[in-house]
C-alpha cells in the first residue's frame, strides 16, 4: 500500500513510539503525585512542553496539552466566549465558510446563544479576501477564527496579514480582539514562529505530524484570557482537566522536535512531489480544486475533480491497486453528499462529487510519486471508459 492520505492522519514515527513506550510500562506515575514516579512523570511532561515551545517559537507557559485539536478549538472559542460574556464585552465572532466542523460547530452554537457571527465567503480557490476580512472587523468584534491551511483543498489563508489587521484594529478600539487559527495541517510542512505570527491562540493535533491519535496542543498567548469549559482537577493550568496522558504528551513533544528538525527538508521534498503530480494530472484533463499555484497550497497537498467520475469510485479503485487516497464527499446513511468546503468554492454538484485528495507525508518517496502517477493514469482511463 502506498499511503497518500497524510492530511487525514500520519503514521506514528519510530522515534516517537520509542520515546513514549516507557511511559506505558515502567514509568507509569501520575504527574500530580509527589513520589519519585510522579516526579519522573512530571519531568517528562515539562520536557515535552519545552520541546513544543521551541517548535512553535513561544514560551512554555503558553503551551497546553489537550486530547486533540477538536478539543483545543472548542476550548479556545467557547472558553474565550465565556470570558467575553463574563466581562460584558460585545459578542461578535468572525470566521470563514470553509472551517473544520470543530470551529464551525462552536460558531453555530454561539450564534444560537445570541452572538452575531460573520461567515466570510471565499473565492473559487478558497481564499478569504482580505478586503472582506477588513470590512467585517467592527466595534463589536471580540473573536476571530480562520483556518491556516485547509485540509480539503489545501488553501493557505493569509493568517499573518489577518493577525496584523486584527492587532491594528484592536489598538484603535483600545481593547483586545482574540484571534484563533486552526493550524492542524501546518506542522512539519511549514515553519511556525509565534514570535512573528501574532495570533492569540492556535490549535494542533499530534496525529497529523507523527504522534499518535489522542493528543493535541492549544497555544494561548500570554495575557489573553479564556475561561475553562471543562471542570476537574485543574490540570493544564485549569484549561484541560483530567489526569494527563504522559505517554501521549511525551510522544507529541518528540514529534514536535522531529518536525522542527526536519521541516525545511520535508517542505522542499513535499513541494517536489506535489509539482510532479500536479503536472501529471493536468495532462489528464482534471479540475484542480483549491489554489492552482502550489506555493499557495499546503506542501504535498493535491486535490482535484474528474468530470463524470465519482470521487468515491476513484478512491475504491485506487485502494484495489494499492493507493490510499480520500474523496471530497461524505456519506451519511447511504447518501453521498458534496462537502460544504467544495460547495463554498462554487464547485457544482457533479464536480464536487468527483473530488479527490492526495496528501504526501514524511514517509513517502520519489518512487511512491512515480507509481502513483502510473496507477492513476490507468485508473482514470478505465473509469472514463465506464462513465462514457
């Protein structure tokens, strides 16, 4: 099997597995215990926090460990909303129409609770127009959340420019505006430097960059307050109550260390794979979804649609040939529906149902690219004959 679905999840890196295993066996202490096993566990958590802080370019006390990015997104948005309401601040949230459900869900919940929510449209490539973003900022704006890199169509939103706009507008208002970004697809592919990217909060998920499922990160900039939405023993400075999964925290720390160390080389390699596959696909009359300029896409991300062919069929045929891809549609109770992201960029129903995503990762090689190109040419040819 040639695995080309790294935007969905990645393989646990061997070094990560090796680092976490002792904390699933001999080093099983609770980090809240004061005996030697507990202190050993606490030291491991502290070391992982230091690794993540170095990776992100921030302070250790700005790093919180969560169970996943979905939890990080919910705590960031709903926790900040609690703070806004508790302090009598205005209730306006700005987001985009192509957010992950882990952001869209909290936005819709807040809207039902009386918040004013602005859902910014995107152009045909998936970009939020900066002019629209600037126009949406208003005296009652308290929270902004825009995804950095979209998992379905690969578009990289101009979050740095947005953060600068938010900071400037907040200065005029004389109060903070909280800007959050879902950056789940970024680690390892692009450099993250939070000393330059002036967002208030950022969410990550370990299984997207070589750690196991079940561990995430919330970065929260110092002096930006949120209130807990989970209550318990006060772990993670009160933001994520519950006994820490030390093994998973050690794993994401090691994954962050490796991602920081390998980022430049991996980005270059993924760009090369991406360019080759794009050129091959364009020769076979497909419609690219998301940006046509690969420099404006997530490295290693390729998404396209084939007229007259269902994406699900292409994924299943590819699976039989040993290629793991993903489609751009979702199946609910036997009914195949086009994704909301593809609808938001104006893709018609037929093309949206024919959408496919290929995402390269750290374990892919040049031979994987060549074999994928060869097999896709065969599969597309056969599917076109059937559809005609």
